[in-house]
């Protein structure tokens, strides 16, 4: 496999990973919104407690858009 092939494979893997992360973040943001709508603050706290700081930061960034 040539350098171009290795590079394009690496880039493709990174794009797929970024897309998967975006879907996960969107899902987490949607889940937090639903928790707030239907369960209030306690439901949001419970859900947020199961998320990593990094996940929460991504969700916060997404929700602030």
C-alpha cells in the first residue's frame, strides 16, 4: 500500500470516527432535552451523571449553537 493509500485510509477512518461522535453527541443532547421536558432537573442530573466531562462539554457546545 502506497503512502497516498495509507493517508486516504487514515483520513477516511478519522471522518467516520468524527461522524460517529457527532451522532452520539446529538443523541446525548436529545436525551438531555427530553429528560428536561419530561422529568425535570432530577432526570437531567441523573442522565448527566452517567456522561463523561468530555461528553458533557460536547453536548454543551452543541446546545449553545
